[in-house]
C-alpha cells in the first residue's frame, strides 16, 4: 500500500503543475488512507508537501512570466493572518473528542475528514460544471481579492489544503488575470500560505517525520516537473472536468469510509 502511496504522490505534483491546484485535495487522503498518518498530523504534512511542490512550480512559472506579485501579495497577506489564527490559536484548542451521542463518538479527526470530503465534493462540482473564462477588464478589485484570501486562509489553516481550486477563480474574476497567470500566481500564493502554516506548526512543536516527508516530497516534485512540461502542451482547463469527477468519487468514498468506520 505504501508503494502505491508513493506512486499516487506523483499525481499531487502533476495536478499542481498542470492546473495550478488540486494537489492538497489528493494529499490528505493519500497520507491518511495509504500511509496511515493521523488526520491531525496529515494537515501539517500536507502543508509541507504542497508548499514545497508549489514553490518549484511557481519558480517555473516565474521564468515563463506568469507571476503577478502584487495580486499574490494582496491575496496572500490576509490568508497568512487567517492561517495563523486557525492553526496557532483555534486548532490546538479543539479537543480530540468533540462529543458523544450514545455509543457514537465524534472526534477531531473525524471532523477533519468529513469537512475535507465536503470541500472535495464542492470543489469537484465546481470543476465539472464551471468553465472558467478569462476576464477582459483590467481593473483589479483588491478589496474583494483580499477578502477571498482571508477565507481561503481559513480553509488552508483548518484542513492543510493549499486551496488552489479556490484561488484560481478568485484571481480570474477579482484580479482579472489570464488563465496561465492565474495558475502561476496561484502556485506562489499556495507556497506562501503553506510555508507559513507549516512554520507555525513547527513553532508549536508538532512532531515531524522528515525522512518520510522527504520521500513523499521527492515524488510530488517529480510529478510537478511532469505537470509543468505537460502544461506547455495541454490546456489544463480542459482536464479540470475529468479531474473533478475523480475528486468527486474520492470525496464520497471518504464520507462512506469515515461514517461506516464510526458505526
């Protein structure tokens, strides 16, 4: 199962390199179900893996001229604030066992996986149904962009998800960026958000298995290289519906597995 997990880790990088998001959607299930990592700790590991992979991807897009630093900062700064609030103030205060009804116990880990699966389903439906188009106007709404950034930071902080599937639409509709620039700028924002989130976890003393993380990260980086090369030949937006169906199935699988496991 672990060998399959390492292979699946390549898909994390391919997704980030090709469509600028979706990597964290896969990272948590891979860590929890294939490597048997505790969901709480998996959110920290996800921040490291996705952040490192996105860093290399954003550098690749920088060389192609696809980074818009001003838009990235207006989005990332409020994201960082909400990430730190969630991970360093709120998240540690959530009890391991939230409540019990008869013999049915709702745990923190269960909550993480259920909320994550709902997010997966929502993102999948968005990928399947919406055909994101480039906006002709050049006027950027920085206030709305910053507000969306704050909301995405909450998602990143709680679930360890980079939020690329939320960031890209925001950059298209509020920063008015073309698709390729939205993908590149999204990777830079994911890098900033994930790095701050993981750094905060280190600060509060979250235990980290660096040898394990290194192996997963190498495979994800390999996938990023593959995805970056494919992005030059394949329109990532055309692959989003297919990826969306995969994520949708995964989301329902997690709900079924978690609910049946707790019965």
